[in-house]
């Protein structure tokens, strides 16, 4: 004795659509988590770069003289980095180093200094 169960075709289509939606959401969640991890790692690297540039400048200007406009710019650039504006802060610090003829550490030096 066998029992045949019949399921309306619309229920099967709905189940397939729900399964596909759940699978897509799982993929999006995984991709989002990976992006957040990568963004966090990039932020740490950018902040390390900013700190290295700031400390390099401070090393060359540790003479106890009165604060200059460039000292203020350097502090503002560091604050930009701390607030997540890494590109602007790093560009300012690199520019300050170059304007004084101080060698700009290559980006690889940031990884070595950690």
C-alpha cells in the first residue's frame, strides 16, 4: 500500500524561491563580513602609516623650538587619521616631510615598524 501525496505546484515554486533567497542572503552576509574585516585591517594599516609619518616628522623636529604652523598642520593631520580620514592625513604628513627634505618612509616600512 502506497500513499501518494501531491503538493500544489505553487507551493514548490514558493519553496524554491525562499531557498534561493536564503542562499543569496547567506552569501551577502559572508561577503559583508569579509569586507568589514578587510576594511578594519586597512584602517589599522593606514593608522600605522599615519603614526609612522608623524613620528618621523617629530623625530626630525625634536629641538624644543616654539611650535610652528607646520607643527599644527602635523597635529591636525594626525587627528584626521584618527577620525578615519587617512588619505588626507597621510598626504599632509608626506607633504610636510618632503617640504623639509626629510625622507618619506616607504609604505613597506609601516609593516616593518609594527
